[in-house]
């Protein structure tokens, strides 16, 4: 499936706000409540025998636009039904004629059960001439469709109601989540269609009219009396209980697949979840669907567009295709289809449980790779190292501390496999300089005695020519029998407290000698530790403290 096809299918799910509504105010209200999902509506010709069961069919040829919906509802020769989308302002209970609950007493029992989850008002209708009942549950605000479905199911199950066709059915139903194909909610007929036999009922099941305007008047009154706080709490409990499957022994791969599927089913629940969900979807497609290349990209895009909460919480809808491509490529380079030969080195101790730190590290690597690919693809990858580090950390949502632990994934010098000499603390020909390898602890504080090869000019020999060519008297003394430089140079400024604080920060960050060398080179124009001034070392301490959120250094 192409990306454009994925977008067009997603656009089917809800009615566009730009769609013209019917002129009739009652028709407008009908479309506002029941016209959110335009496609795959259901219809049936009105049977000659009013009590016969309708032969429902699904219409896939055209969308049920608002004015079309209103015209179909007014047609007494046909019956129309609609489906739910991911959010809804109502629920519907279907009590079939002849079932245990299609009585005044059964309705009272159901209403009493609903009050335990905050639903205190309902609208009772006869659904058709067959004598079945529909109990509508209206709300003033939109609620999550799936969460509402599991809350209703949990409510009735714990109170012993029989949830099955012919007895009691819940709309919206608790549907499965389709990984390869989108699974829709079940459709239900619209209320009070002319000629259908649908009408309003009182508590004793006596008809009280079939006016759609009165239906909406009663609807508003019932919606205003629902206890939404209690209902929201019940929806959360129902969703949590739905997630908890019976404990069973399973293979780690089966558990992993179940976990991935659970995350995809949940979808977006807040901002800032796009990268995580795209990686999860792509991982599922790569490992369990054996997809690669464009097929993996198309799969990831299609599933992401259909996930709950995408339209509400995903802030990358304008660039979703680009982000999907980046994640699909990153995942394909790390995972491989289940049962095939691994595409990377997987040698590790025989332990099916991956340590938490390792999982965190691998997750950071995925995000850095994906961020690098995304910035490179869009031409927004800075050449300057510090700017590149900032851009990658922001895009991958990792700290610079984490970024510098994985230099090979983004740093140009490390990507080339060559560490420049300027990035090293100690060059081989400069072993006499003060160095800072893995440890910043000073070995010993001494005065500096420079070596001959590092001094300009030559040493004076005994009796040699000095600054005063005539000063060869016993009073002046003798310089010695060998060339030497007896003068002492003042020692470089050394602050043991500063040294100790820098060492503490490096240990806190968990950086190796190579990492801190590279960090100093990036921050101070290629300098080594030995070339930093005292002010620059104070600045280094500050930048290390900024990278470590646990630091309390001033």
C-alpha cells in the first residue's frame, strides 16, 4: 500500500467539518451525533413482513455524507445503520426480542447496573416492529470508544449478565485490533426511522411517540445527568482489566509480540509518543511480518495512521512519511525477520532476559540512528560538531551525555574510523606534558624541569661563552662539566579542587577516556586537556555539570 493510499483510507474514518449539513436543524443534529464515520455503513430494504429480520448489507461504494445520511434516514423504504469511530458521544445496548432482558424488569436491572459506573440516564426505544429494545446512553462530551466498550462489558460481566447475540449486545463492541487490516466496530441501525416501527417507550414499555426532535430533547436531558467522573474511572479500570491476560507460560518471543501488539493497540495517549510508536510498529512489521524496504515503510505508515489518538496527539502529521522512512530504515538495520539469519552480531551470554541498561542503550542507539537519518535526509544535519550534537540530541530525545557515548553513530571522525590527533589528550611526542587519561587524579605536584630538546638555543658548557664574555672569574663560578639547564621554571597553576570536581563529573557521566578527549576537542576547538587554560577548565566543569542532571555543583 502506498503512502498516499494510507492517507486516503485514514481520511475515511471521520466526517470532515467542511461537509455541508442538511438545512433541517433536526437533520443537522442527527448527522452531528451519528455521522462521524462515513464509510462502510449498513443498509437494508424494509421487508414486506414488518416483523421479519432485515437483510443487512455493507455499502462500500461511496461515503455516507451528512446530507446523504439525512435523505436515507427519511426514506421509508430502507433502513440505515452506522458505525463508531475512535471517539463517541453515545453507546447503545441492544436487547433482542424474546431474550431474558427484553422486559420492563430486565431494563430496570440493566439501568441499575449502569448506575454503578456513573450512567444514570438512558433513552429507551423499540428498535423495530419485531419488538426488540434499544437503550441509548448519551454523553455531553466525547469519550474514547474502546475504553467505553470495555467499561460496559466489564460492568455487565461482573454482575452476571449474558453478553451474547439474542440476549444483550453492546455497541460499541470490544473489537480486536487488526495489525494487517483495519477492523471496524459493528454497525447499528439509526433510531426512529419512518416506517421502521421504531418509537420511544416509557418505563413500562408503552409507546410515547416517534418524534426525532423529542428524542434529541430527551437526549440532552439524559446526557447532562451522567456522572462523568465515575464513568472515566470505570473506563480506566475496564481498560486496565482488559490488558491483564491470564498468566501463562509462554516463549519470550510470544511475550514480546504480545507487548508490541498491546502498545500498538493503545496508540497515542499523549504528546511526545510519535518516535516510540513508529519504532514499535516498524519493529513488529520487520520481525513478525517479515517486511523490508518499501513494504515495511508502507506497513508502518498505514498502521500509524489508524492508531487511536493519532489525530489528537501526533504533532508530526505534516512530516509523518519522512519520520516513518527514517524509523523503518533504522529498524531494518537492527532487527531481522523471525526465523531468519540474524543481520547483526548477536553474540552474548545465553540469557533470554536482556538487562535493563542494555535495553536502554539499544533504545538510545535506535533513536540516534533514526534522528541522524532524518536530519541527513532533510539536509538539516549540521557540519559543525557542537551544532550537530545539539540537533541530534533534540531530535532523538537523548541527552548529550548519552550522545557522546555513541560517537561512532554520528561523529564524522569516529564514523571514518580515525580519531584525529588533535582529539587526543597526549600526542606520542609530547609525553612530558600534563595529561588527563581515564583519571584526572594528579600523580604528583613538582616543579617543571624542561628537557633540552624542548628549549630554544643550546646549553652553555663550563667555560663557554655566556652573556658576559669576560665573566670567567672564580667569583662567577663554574657552570659544570656537561651541557645542562639548571634553571627552574615556575610550576603551572594547579587547582586540586577543580581537578577533583572534573574527575567526579566524568565518573558520574560514566565516560571513558576516549569520550572525554573527544568532548574536550569538540568544545574547545580541537584542544587537548593539556592545552586548556584555567578558565577553560572551569568552563569544562560547567559543561559537564550541565550534561549530568544529577549534578548539584554550583
